[in-house]
C-alpha cells in the first residue's frame, strides 16, 4: 500500500515538475485558448484505460488544484465487455495513479460481435452514446476525451486523403443527441511522443484496445477509423518531417488559416456554398 502511495505521489510530482513544460503547459494553454473549462462545470472524464485518457485524468486533477475556476470532475469508465484481466489492469492503474474511477457495464462487445459490416465504426458510435448518457445521469454538462495534437493533424490529413474533405478534430463541440452537453479535448496541444515518454519514465503499462476481434489495438481507433490507415498517415508525416521539420505545425495551422475566398465550395450549417454564388 505504501509503495502505491509513493508511486502515486511520484507521478503527481512529475507532472508538477519534470513534465510540467511538455504536458501541463500545453494542456493549460488549450483549456485557456479554447475556453474548455468554465465556472460551475461538471466534467465527466472518460477513461478508456489507455495512456491518453489516464494522463488526461491526472492533468485535470492537477488543474483543479490550482483553483482558478471552480468545477467538478467525475471519472467514468465503461466496461463494454472486457476480459477480466483487462478490467483489472484498468482498475490497478487507476488505483496506482489516484484516479477514483466509476466503472459501469455495457454489452457493446457482444452487440458488435453479431455485425458483419462496420463493427468498429458502430462500436465507437455506441461507446460515445453510452458515455454521454452516463455523464448526463451524473449531472455533468461536459465530457472530456484524451485526443492529442497528433490525433488532430492525422485526422486533418485522413479527411483529405481518404474522405475527400477538409475538416479537423475540434477542441470542443456541442452534442447533437444530448441537449446541453459538450465534448471537450483538453489534450489538444500535447504531443503523443511526450505522452509515451511520460509513461515510460514511470514504467506505466496501459490498456490498448482489447476488443473481441483482436485482443489488441491493431485495427481500430476511438473514432472508429482504421488503425492501419492512421498508421499510414503517421508514417507519411514522419517522412515529410525529414525534409520539412515544420510540417506538423503547418498541417495544424492550415485549418486556422482557411481562406474562404479561394475555396471552390464549402459547407456552413449543413448548407453548401459555391464560389460562383458571389462571383
């Protein structure tokens, strides 16, 4: 028990000291710049058991200690049908890191096992719905997910190359199915390599996917996209970075610098607009 307490204290101290610049600083900047946390919020922190969501929980605990804004946290974790060993890994990591998780069950894995088409997409959709419903049940007005900077730039390129559209993963958005609920992504500006380095520094081992199809995280992502396609994009960015060290930042800034005057068509509130409309 003492060893767990010591490790928990070491992890928290690391976020406050060693990893403050690379993890907490970009986290706090995203919260400030995108107005992600506001007075009186009750935020459901969605724990998948992976490195990103576990770090998200610790960073939110840390920013709450600063008391610049009064808000409450609920740490929720959905068990969609994990094997016992996987659930125990989530529980032991949460205990080690001092995260008071609220685990609830669903039958999502059993349901998607019966699907012949797009089981990964449906799994991701159903997970999100269950998390929203649980958050609302707990009186929350926001849910927080652990998507990071690399998820954002990869999503931009995936949309262009595989979806034939220009879009990004937004730092926050209103739920279309749960009135009064918002989704926020406080780790929006944190680099994945820094998350991996942090986990390795404290010898932390987290859950990957563990679905019935793979027992690993080699085929799907939280948004239902193919992990093989996302890996292609990761490799493409890595290749481009060899000759252009600014490529990642340029991809990110590209969706901040959209010049509508040079776009052939765009959509606003579901309605299409063509440049010929005002030519």
